[in-house]
C-alpha cells in the first residue's frame, strides 16, 4: 500500500504511526494508541463528497481518510429547497449573512459537519439537481462564533458534474504541440448598452499573463465598429463576432478558451454568451469535436444548469446551456459563475486563476518539448 502513496510526508507519517502501534503495549480495553496521524503533521488531504438527489431529499456520501464510505439521506422539502437556493443565488446582504447557516443546518447531515471544519480542500460530486446549490456558501456551524466565513473563502472547493452525456474521448487531450488560447472580451456593442470596459481590461490582462508563460494567444475584443478606450490595445487584436468565434472553436484547436462579457440564463429560453450580432448558445456548439481542455466563462450565470428532468418537464424538453454543451463535447475543466459577476471581481479572479495555474505548475497539457 505504501508504494502507491506519492506524498513522502504522508508515507513517513504512516510509517511512524505503524511503528508506534507495533511498539505499544496494547491491552484489549486500551485503544488510545490506535489514532491517526495528527493533522498538523500532514497537508490536509482533499475531502470528496457526493450529494445526489433522492426520492425524499438529498443522498450524501463521503470519501475521506477512513476505510468505510458513510452514506446518509437528508429529507428536504423540494419547494423549500428551491426557495433557499433561489435566495442564495442572488442574495441580499442580509440573506448572504444569515442563510448560509441555515443551508448548512438544513441539508448537511449532522455526522458530515466535521468534514467542513478544517481547511482541507473539498471536491463535490453533484448531479443536475444538486449542481444548482451555491455550495460555496456552506459554513462551519461547529464554531460558536457568529462570524463564520463561507467554505469557499476558507478552502479550495471544486465541483464535478455527474452526467451521462460527458465525452470520454481523450485523443485530443494527448495531442502535442504548443499551448494555444482563445480570449474573447466584451463582444457586445457599447452603443447598445452592452459594452463592458472591465471585460476588455480582463481580456487583455489574461492575454498578458498567458503570453508571459509561453502560451500562443488569439484575442478577440469588442464588436466590429464599437467604441471604447483602446490605450492598452495589443497588436493583432480582432473584433469579436459569433462567426469568428465559432470558426475558431469548431475548426481550430485551443487548449484554453476564456470569455469575459455578458451572459444570460433562462430555464425556458436559449441562454449563452452575448455578442453584438446575437446570442451564442449551446446549439451552435453541438458540432464541437476538438474541445478545449479548460473553458473559463467569466460572465453572469455562465455556470447555471437546469435541474434534472421531472414529470412536468421531460428530458426531451430541456434546454441545454453552454456549460452542458462544453462538458458534453469533452471539456475537461469548466469554470463559470452561477450568479451575477461584477467586472472588478471577474478581473481579479482571472488574474489569480491563471497565475496559480501556471506558477503552481498545474499540468494543463502534455506538449512535446514544452512544460506548462
């Protein structure tokens, strides 16, 4: 077993624990020596939690450092559940302060609360019904203090969407060659009230960070003929239209696609990315055969998905969204927002995300003779 553990400190900690157990004078009634290695001696291992919809509420399972995988079901009224999700998706200041505590107490099994008390990274496995929950708001209700920071502020949190339509084709993932990125910024028309100067700044900042790490970047900014302050304009910038973006996505190969601009979401109407010449929706991506490794959509509601089909709305009537279609095509990582996204926060996130991605030597692709 030790041979499969890559972290040398973890390996040493396990050896030390086994040595202590072997050397101890253990009596049948004395189990105090059978304790796990102190958390302070090791980096916190990620906690993997599965939260899936059940007939009566939510079905939880946790894969932690224990041999067994505990499962619990929490009974939750569906209408009450959706009301809580809705109020936390677009929260008032008061709701943002008060409702995370209720979210944690209402839907998290009591025996699972300890999983949220440390700074261990949390990875959530979700289905379409549970993906709509703003899990980032979960709080540590074990603390007695009134000011408990949300989970996403304390520790890294990620989501994996459990779905039947995601591609398993990894041929493109193995493709070599230099890393390439497509950056799309502020494709709406400022003359029609759809311009975002912050999105232009973000796109140029992303281009700067990526290019600084050896990534070949194609940048499309603004609608054709749109006005804007272009003091920071890069040589080679092109206007952004749906035709040009679709040609780049369908006919060319990019490892990273970054979009910053307006986004729309509707449960009954087409949703997607806003361009001056129309809306880019999931429908236009159905023929995407060379998916990027990473899509970052810094736009309002860009990560929203519809809940699972119900008797009142069968699967055939569901309207797929951009996140759905990118995942179906085989995108490995999709980063988006389930709520409105202010310009300055989007820029700060994009800058921090790409710096951490490359400076932390996070593997992105396996290009020949080049390291990300």
